[in-house]
C-alpha cells in the first residue's frame, strides 16, 4: 500500500511536484495545505484541505512534502521545514523516475529531484532542496540544505553551494568554486569565481 502524503503549498511548483510524485508512485496524495481562502479549491486532481495549522493533527497518519516554491527567499520553505521537524513529522524524499540519481550520490530528507535532472557520482544533496527539471549536479558537488537549483542549471564538478541559496534557471558554474550561503544567482548567469555569503548576482 502507498504511504499517504500531504503537500504544503499549492502554487505552480506544487503542480510540477504532483506530476513527479504520481510518476514515482510511492505515495498517495491525500491533500494540500495552503491559505485559508483557498481551502476547498483543487490543484490538478487534489483538494486543498486546510492550512498548515492542521499539521499536528495530520502527523500520525501522513508523510509531508513542502511544495512551496523558492525564488526570492528561502524563508517560507525553511519555516515550514522547521515546523515539521518540531512536530516530529515524517518528511518525504522524492526522485522522479525520469531523473538520474547516481547510486554513488547522497540525497537528504525532504528534497525533490524533478524530471530530467541528473545527480552524478559523489554528489551530495542536503535536506529540503529542490533540484528542478533538467538541472545537472555534477560529480562531487555539494548542495547544502534549503537550496533551489532551478530548471536547467549546471552545477559543475566539486562545486559547493551553501545553504538557503537560489541558483537560477540555466546558470552555469565553473568546477570547484564555492557559492556562499543565502546567495541569489539570477537566471542565465555564468559564475567563474567563489561567491561570498549573501551574494546577489543579477545581470545589472
Ligand atoms: C534577476 C531577476 C530576479 C530580476 O527580477 P526583477 O527584479 O523582477 O526584474 P525584472 O523581471 O523586472 O527585469 C528587469 C529587466 O532585466 C531583464 N532581466 C531580468 N532577469 C534577467 C536575467 N536573468 N538575464 C537577463 N536579463 C534579465 C528583464 O528582461 C528586464 O528588462 P527590461 O527592463 O528591458 O524589460 C529575475 O529576472 C530572475 O533571474 N529570476 C530567476 C528566474 C529563474 O531562474 N526562475 C526559476 C524557475 S524554476
């Protein structure tokens, strides 16, 4: 029997997650938590059943996955993750059957590997990360907790991306560089040098 799963956050990223979860087939989605005014609405085939106030009541019978997106700030995903840990919730880890996760790579709790992503040998993905569709995390790279590696980004071999960082769509990083915690790299940027903590790299 499939384990029952509650999704937290019913926006666009949630839809992409639903498709991955359905294809993976390990969990049955029991419902979604979002804002009060959205309760009763449906996201794809699944109902919004309540707000995150419901989490403690749902903990005994369900797994949870955070399906809130993360672009401008990691704070919402981080706060929900902290709340889940405090309540002792079981947190799902999801890998698309259309992704490649090397058996020599490590993957943390609450992270999702979306369709077409590749996590190569020796790579490590922390907790509560999004490795989005068609992203590449090359050999020996480390993605620390609460990061979003957006669609089609290339994290080359041996790169370290520290926690709570956003790497935009189609970013390319030179091998063996370090990207400091809480950084933001806009879509399409090429990064050749180490970035300190709280860097913001945009086109202008
Ligand atoms: C950098 C970024 C945060 C700027 O957002 P913003 O402050 O809202 O700025 P705007 O979108 O209003 O863009 C301002 C201008 O810069 C351009 N621009 C924005 N981001 C750009 C980028 N990454 N590369 C090149 N040009 C960019 C816009 O086209 C716009 O040009 P215009 O003034 O001629 O119309 C945003 O564009 C970005 O890169 N977001 C991440 C996208 C992404 O990776 N999403 C992940 C999906 S999984």
